[in-house]
C-alpha cells in the first residue's frame, strides 16, 4: 500500500510539490483568511484527485 502511494506521488511531481507546499503553508504560516480558504479548497481537490487515482479500498 505504501509503495502504491509513493509511486503515485512520484508519477505526478508537479501536483505532489503543489500539495506539499500548500500543506506546509497552511500548517506553518498564518495566511489571510480568504487566501487560506482558497488554499484549503485546492488541498481538498488534490485529496479527492489522489483518492480517486489511488483507490486503495476497493468495495
């Protein structure tokens, strides 16, 4: 499972770097409220993208 996640992150380097930078800015800095909402929306969209691409739990 960890290998599948790591391979997916390596296959999409641009999205992975945006994801990590977005997460770091939201966790380590205090951006303005509207900007943080925009970044949180982008982070949620990337979570959904990676969740769909990985599909770790098949029902």
